[in-house]
C-alpha cells in the first residue's frame, strides 16, 4: 500500500508504485466533489505498471452523513477503483455509517467491491471514541469485510500488541499501515525507512498482518524498503480479487 502523504497527483502515485506498492489510494480521504476524477487518475497511473496494481478508494472519517458517503462510494465505483478503504475510522458509529453506505451503493450499482476497514487508535489500543477493539470488531461482524486493520495512530512501534490482538479476534485478513511516528513541531516524522520497516516487517513475519503499508510520513523510500522485505515472505502475499 502507498504512503499517506502523496507529493503530488498523479506524480505521487507513480512514485509509490515505482517504489513497489501493490495498492495505491485515491486522493479522496477528505470529502470533495471529484471522487470519480481522482479514481480515474489513480486507475490510469496504476495501469502503467506491471504486474497488476490495485486502486483503493480512500474514505476518511470526516463525512457527516450516510447519504454523503453513499455518493462518495458511488463516485469511486464509477471511477474504477478495485476496492474500498474506509480508513482512520475513529468510532463505531462512523464505521457503521460508512459500511451501510457501501452496501447501499453496491445495491444501486449491481456490483460489490472488497471493503477494507481500518481504525486509528490511542497508545492504549482504544479507538479515539474510547471504544475497544473488541467492541469495534463485534459491531461490524455482520458486514462482509475483506479486511480489518489499524492505520495511522502513533506509529508502528505502539501498535505491536494491538495488531497482535486484532489478529486473534477477527476472521478476516488483517491490514496495518501505520504512520512513521508522530511529527515534531516542524512536521517532520521521526522513523526512518529502516526503523519503520523493522517494526512493520515483524507484523507480517509473525502472521499478525496480511496487508502492510504506510500512512502519514511514510515516503517512497519507506515503501521501497518494505516492499523488498515483505515480498520475501510467502505467507504475506495474498490475492486481493
């Protein structure tokens, strides 16, 4: 998966794909009116690379209604995404709203896509709403999900016990795309590609995470180092579709 901070679009997509990302995200984390156009841009750039790369339609937590999310999902489907990534979810209510919007969009369009659902957590492993991972997973268990995961948060080093716990409680694939630590006052992230990869790679090696990638502060260098290491782990390679 690509890093969270794209330098520019579409050049940012190319940088992460050239670094070895198997999945890139559309530039649609924040609500906007150009979801379909953003998806088409990502789809076009992904088609330049071989073997096949996948485009995830990014859906962030800033939406305010199920209807708004419904229109976003429909636009992402229209734009040609391969899967939907509801990421950085902060509470059960918002995640449920997104999932219901996805299912409504699938009915309208007559086709469904894999859904990756990912939350952001505190250092204690709670959602920002103070709900537990167990509560969250139980609340979404009735929905058909491709994966459940953790992203962003306080960086990879604070996720170890929580990603391990998530692996124990969900029947789906598990994803993990953490930030490169917390930024300083100048906006610089502390974890170098080598430091960050050493932590994230352990998650894949131990079988705690099936899909790994980067969020805020992870550069093409982070993804390049991760791709080289993770692709050597047979059990970490899965088919998306």
